[in-house]
């Protein structure tokens, strides 16, 4: 009976702390709009540099991904 109680307690502790540790480990600061704008120009996705049909589509997609934290700031 005691072994079951210890196993259940250990399982509950691991289950409670794992999500908190995962969030802390994956936390990256989101860049500012100005940082993403400069980065888009540096990486060739500046405003008006897309195709002739939609020259800003590439820039808009880059900005959306950058502001969401999906684009690494350092290569």
C-alpha cells in the first residue's frame, strides 16, 4: 500500500511540474515591430520586394511570422 502511495505522489509531482518547466524552457522574447522590419530588409523580404502580382505578400508573411517569434533573430 505504501509503495502505491509513493508511486502516485511521484507521478503527480512530475505531472504538475513538467508543463511549467516546458513553458520556461521554450520562452523566447518576441521581437519588436522595428526589429522585424529591419530583419525583413536584411533578409530580402522587405516591403515591395515580392512578385509583381503581390509585392508586399512576402513582407507581410515574414512580419507575421517574425512578430509571432517563429523567425530566429540570429542566423
